[in-house]
C-alpha cells in the first residue's frame, strides 16, 4: 500500500489482505456523531480518538460527565470568589 492513498491494511485473513478506505470510514464516523459541531478541532479530534478506542457511547458519556463537572466546578468557584 502506498502512503497517503487513504487505504489502510486491517488484517490478513487466510492469506488475503483485507483493506478498507480509512479516510471514508473516519469521515462517516465523524459525521455520524456530529463531531464537526464541536468548536475546538483539537477537542473534537481527541473525542474521536477516544470514541475509536472506548466506543462512542462510553466516550460521549465520559465527555459529557467531564463537561458537567467543569461547569459545576466553575460555578462553585464563582460563588466562593471574594470580591
């Protein structure tokens, strides 16, 4: 396989290489889970990576829990701030 063609060797089964168009699959996942709606490309890319490794349901739940915790902590900090 040539580098940069968008194809990735996944596995060899019975001596036959199985390939998929990796860029197309990644784009489908990106669009399916609407990661393009996340304002920060860096955060979207990290979430995508986490989704691939942990599964989309787990990754999105952890991401939501983290955002909720940040909002809660931010509100608590504002309440406790002395002016």
